[in-house]
C-alpha cells in the first residue's frame, strides 16, 4: 500500500478548492479579506481541539458538520466566498482537508503579493528587531518580500535554521557539533 496516496488525495482536493476560492476572491478584489479569513481559520484550528475533531471525525454527519461550520463562519464573520466554500466542503464531507486548504491559500496569496515565507527555527525567541533584520537580509538574497514564520527549538543550543522554499541554511551550534563529531569519527 502506498502511504503517500491519502496525503496526495487530500492535497489534490485542497488544491482544487484553493484555486476556486482564490480566483473568486481575486476577481472580486477581496484578497485582503480572504487573507484575514485564512489567518483567522488557521488560528481557530490551532486553538480548538473541538474544531479539529469536527472536521476530521467521521462520527459527525454532514448536517451536523454543515450547521457547525455555518455557525463558526457566521461567528467569525467570514466573507461569503469562504463561508460558502466551507458549507460546500461540509456537504461533500471534505472538511478534513481544511488545514491543507489554508496552507494552499496562504501560498497562493503570498505568491500573488510577491512574498515568500521563511521558516526560521531559533534556540531562543527572536526579537522584533532581529526578525526585521533577518527579513531584510533574506529579501536581498531572495529578491522578494519575506514573511518570517518563527519557531523555537532549544535543542539547537544557538544559531538559526532558515528554510526558504527548497533551500535550507543551518547555522545552529547543534549542527556544527554534529559535523565536528562526524569529523572526529573519521580521524579516529
């Protein structure tokens, strides 16, 4: 059995919905509102185990999912394009692809704005000044505006791991220690 098949099916479904939503929002000149909706939905998914359960559990019927997602869309004041798409996804039992949909929409919006996202992992939380300086440096190298998605991993000891697209720059002390350890093994 190919274990990547369910993931590719989910990303394919999400890509079709993302394409439709993005195109409708762009035609309606509502990309800024869509971006806000996407950020709000992502935050809601991160914060609410109940919402994650609702979209992924087969126990909930289409009607229950539809009513719940409709109430959530109304409470969050989602624009009609997004609210209607979520309602359609609920009736088609496709809400489980919501995390991939959010990811795809973010990528399309960033591409439209000429932005790239840099995933930055540091040993300690970066200050606003450090983040801005890194974004400026990356912009000079990449040639596009850079949006930083920062995470903290204390096991790095120090330094940064920066991923922009398919490129990765690892200046962490942990990787330098690992390289030194490998070099010592080769000598001994």
